[in-house]
């Protein structure tokens, strides 16, 4: 993926919308970089404005907020803070690879919690109960689900919190795609034992600023803040300020921009899936910018993606990356011409 992303003419693999220009950013936020801005300025606990905006959005105290250099560092800090070698971690499947590879790197034992296609990727709490042992320290999932884009039900999140309390474990929910759901649901923060991570990367169009955060009970947040002293120490202050301005003054406009890009393109993909049920299936996403396509052909997802790239210069993510071999993850945020060509090419290869 890393070697081919910049070579692909039809890139349907990226999981973030096209970026805002600085001009667009300034128009919707009113932000202008002061000429005397101190580029050496930093705050180890995050800029005051950003932490205040996050407290308002999550209805929490500042002691629950840890800013991070992107969502990846946010998740890393949670793992670094809570896990030791020999601990057990339960991670959803299909799932985003770093969410189980990173705990493994810390010496944790990972158990896979299946979110079944047949159940529309909803959370199977009964199976989860059977997986938890005395060594379990953390349960990890995404909402919206990456790679399917499915939203977890409110009652399931509440039940998950109750299970976590009963077994004295924490739950990390990566909500990086959540604001892409329409209508936008509330965060799961507020349920006991739930830790939230997120960032501006996917639906806001300012991923290059690399601003992320953790929202957790104060004790966990404190441990994450201590761990941050051994990673980035402090996140880029200018990035945090710009993020704060977008969340405070331009959030509605940024999300409308996302919807204007994603919704028409999702309709293209939905129509294509419905017209080609003999070769493809899916669980329709509840929002976000990605979907997980189940194909009906005896070929590995890696081989299929390699052929598409070599013959048509179309880039998709093989299900292999999510521990599923008969699936493809497709992003629908490029222009309609790119999406239509990619879908046409995929159909050709599946019908061979």
C-alpha cells in the first residue's frame, strides 16, 4: 500500500477525504496566523483552547483530556499506559491492523472478537463475555467500524460498558470515523470504563495537522499523559490551535463539506452493489467514507488487488489487511469518475 498509493491513478484505498486548503480553512473558521506567532510555543498538556473545546464536546473535565499527535499516537499511548507483557487484549475482527499489532509488540496476547458479516457487524456481547479471563486488561474496537462503516447500537455500547465494569477491564473505542455518521451520534464517552480516541484525520480534511486526542477517566488520562513524555512530549501547538478553531467555529461547515463529498459517492457505490448482487455483497455503511465489499470469486483479496493495480491502475485495500480474505475495502471520497472507473474495473475482474 505504501509503495503504490502515490502511483495509483484511481486510488480508492485512502480512508480520508480530500484536504482543506488554508484558504478554505480560513474562510470557515476566520483564522489567520498572526505574524508574530511564536513557532517555539508548546504546551505539554495541549493548548488551552483545544482542551476547552474538547471538554465542551465530550462534556468532560480537562483532567480527562490528553492531546496527541494524531489518532495513531493516541491509541499507542493507551496501549503503552495500560498493558504489560502477558496481559490479554480482545480486539474486534475484521479490524484495523495496528489495533492488534501494537498490543502484540508490547508482549500482550491478543484474542480476536468476531463481528460477523451475517450479523451486520453488530457487537456480539455474549461471545465477548466468554472470551474475557482474569488476564484481560483491554477490549478494543472502532465506531464507526473500520472497515465496514457500521455504527454500533447504543444499547450494545451500554452493555459493553457493563461487561467491562463487571470484569474490571477497560474498553478503547476509536471514534475517528464517528463524526461521519449522519445524523451524528453522541460519543460513547460517559459510559463507565470507556476510553475514547479520535482525531481530525478522516472526515474533516485537516489530517496533515496530525491532531488527535484521548478522552478517559482522570486516572487513565494521567497515565497516558505520563506516557506521552516518552513519545512526542507535546503535540504541535499550531496544529492544536488550528484544530481548535475548526471545532469551535467551523465544525458544521466542515462536516457539511464532508457530506457533500461522501453522500453522492456512496449512492454510486450502493447502486453498483445492488446491480451486481451476483458478484458482490456488503453491509451498507452508516456513514464514514469506507465500505467492506464481499466478493464471490475464488481468488485471494491480495491477488485481486494486485491484478487491479497492475492492469487498471486501480488501488483498493485487500481484506487480508483486516484478517478477512474474501473482502475488499473501498473508499468512496474520490471524484465520481474515479469511483465509476474503479467499480467498472472491479466488475470486469470478478466476472472473468
